[in-house]
C-alpha cells in the first residue's frame, strides 16, 4: 500500500514538473516547505505540552497527558497547543 502511494506521488510530481514553468515551480516547493515547518513546529509543541501535562512536578499535570484534550480545540487553546 505504501509503495502504491509513493508511485502515485512520484507520478503526480512528474506530471507537475512537465506542466509548470521552473519559475513557478519554486512557489509550490516553498509552500510545501512551509507546511512541513508548521507541521514539525506543531508536533514539537504538542510533545512539549504532553510532557508538561504528564510531569507530576508540574502543578497542571493530571497524569493523562495531552490525548483527547489536545483534540478538543477549546481545551487545546486553554492548555496552549
């Protein structure tokens, strides 16, 4: 299944390279780099908050970690995700 996804992505990238001018292709790549940066930053921040919530020395820790609380947008905003 993963190989099928890789093949599909590479085929799509090949089609895109043919139809997009090199000067415009950089905008697509820069957009993807930005999305990757935001994703990595979010993952790091979530791990930091999860560690803080599971640390008993922290007054806000409940031992449950982030879990479902980070999935709820209101709760996530309250705890700083």
